[in-house]
């Protein structure tokens, strides 16, 4: 078969198939078959340089005419199908006056909501809200808080160290294990009276379970002034508990040890899941510890040039995720960071 007859036969076949194409997918399949790089027409055009000179002109003219005709026919067919779709939509009697589908409304994460609420409670009691760096110096995170290098309390912190070393090979930077370093930073630059709360992320290298995750939020609070006593500390924490949890929720203080306070106490709230009866969340104790607190150690005050003979202060640190767990009866801290919208939409 001569190339001229092959081109004519290809024309009839292509136009016949194009007429039967009824949607965009079929149109695209047709275009690839007859106008694509691997199409029969493109093969003919690539073979032109190999033809004798007397045939090259006629075959080339016929092939280019066919290419132009197919491209024009393709455009007309696409336009016809588009018009047909518009007419079909009109026949469906679309009521453009109907309201559109509403988009879901975003909201703050429950942990963010709790941080805002807790901060407002302390602000109403005269505290100032500050933030601090999450990558901290060893000095502020440990040493200035009366936790020297050999102190066993460092082992309980499960620290995540940053890959930074001094000339003697001693690591000095870390992901802060608590928000207490801001206590030192504030007292270095400001003099009493001071009342400050510091919410923020903290990091611990520890196993994940229902009440522990490696990254969580804490809020540090402290006050320094003349004649501050343990009664002031208990008064502030009782008032916070009444406002946040309600007046009926039981609160318990017990003696505890923290290197940067003396004396130290822990504060626990009655478990919201079992109401004191014992469950998985509270490890069958009926109580969940939410914070450690105490009177600021005199050595800590001395490090920031505040005379402990004239000034005293209290400090407390609270795990923020445990607070909504107690309020709402949530039994697993990991739910806050699971990105499960069924859980998050409840807040």
C-alpha cells in the first residue's frame, strides 16, 4: 500500500472514531492514538527524510494536511462535548438559590484552650505570663536550680541532650526538661516583687504510656517578695483548683522532695474517672498528681543575687495535659496528639 493511500485510510478511521468519542477520557485516548508521539501519523512524518525526493513532497503535504484536519476536528469535538455537558447540567434543574455546603469551623486545640484558661486564672491573681527558650543551657535547666552534675535528680529527668560540645567535651545544651529555667532567667533580670507563670513545651526521654509522652506541656509559676510563706502557696493553688475544677473536687497536699525548693510538696486531684475509687488512669490510687511545688530554696535565690534573709518565694510546676484529663475524665494522654477529629471535636 502506498503512503498516500495509507494516509487516506488513517483519515477515515480517525474521524470515524472521533465521532464516537463522548467524554473527556475517550477524547484524550483518541488524541494519544492519532496525534501522539507514538501515533501512526507521527511515524509517517518521521519517515519523510528517508523517502525519494519525488515522493517526499506529495507524502509530506498529505500527512500535514491530515494532521491539521485532525487537530481542527479534535477542537470541534471537544467544544461539542463541553456544550453537551452544559446542556445536561441545565436539564438537571440545578437550583442556584440553595445554600452551599458549609465548611467545618476550625477551633483551638484542647491543650491550647487549657493553657489560655489557666493563664487567665493566674493573671487574675496578679501573675504575669512569659515564655522562654525550648533549647536551654545546662546552667539554667539544672545547676542554677540547685541540681549540680552529680545530683541524682538529673537521672529522673531523662534528658534529651543537644549535639553541642565545649572544648573539654562537656555537653551544655539540652531540650528543656521543665519550664523552671525561666524562673532563673526572670530573677536574673528583675528584682522582687515578682509573680510569673511560664507555659510551654518540655521534653523527656521516656517511654510512652497512658500518662507519659516524650513531649508535653508544663506551666511554671513562682512568686518572690517579702514575707511569702507556704500558706500563700497553698492559697494560690487552692484558688486555682476551685476555679478550674470546681469547688467540689478534692485536693491533696503531701510532702515531697525537689532540689530547688525547701520544703517541697506535691499536689494531687481526685481522679475524675473513678471518683477516688481507683482505676487504670490513677493506678488504683484514686488520686492523680498534677504538680510539684514548694518554697524556693535559699541557694537558688542566692545564685540570682536575691538575699534570702529579706525575700522568700514559692514555685510550682504543673503538667498541662493532666489538667484536662482530670477535668473531663480522659484516660489516655496520647489522645491529645493522635489527630483523631472524633476526639478533638468534643472540645
